C-alpha cells in the first residue's frame, strides 16, 4: 500500500494600496484547501496563482462592491451563483485578515 501525503495550506499575499472601504491592504491571492500530492505543485495551480496576482486589484474592487451589496440585502447563499458564492466566501475570509498600516 502506498500512502499519499496531502497538505492543505492557505496563502496570503498582501499588497499595500490606497484605503478601499476601510482596508489599508488586502490579500490578493487566497487559496484554501489546496493539496500537495507527493509535494508536487500542479501546473494549473501555478497558472491560477499568476492570474490571481495580476487580476487581484480589479477583482477585489469589483467583488468587494458585490459582497457589500449582497450583504446589505441579506441574500442567502442559496440564491447566489456558484462563482459569486466562491468569491464571496474568499472575501469573507480576507476581510477577517485585513492589515492595518502602522
């Protein structure tokens, strides 16, 4: 029997920016429950990380506005589309990990 090792981890890459809705910096790349199988990084994950790094400021502003509207209307997660729900979950995680400038 060959035993497979998988490790889950989270990556937070913080970029300082102008004050956006009370946030002084924001995680631009958040991956939750990403698994290493035999410690080999999948090429698709590298592609995703690169695109996430490039598009993170645009996505953050757009999704933060979407999340603010959705939370203000108190729409349940069942009425959200899968994509919006995933990004909403990521932004809720990132909101708890915001950075204050010293």
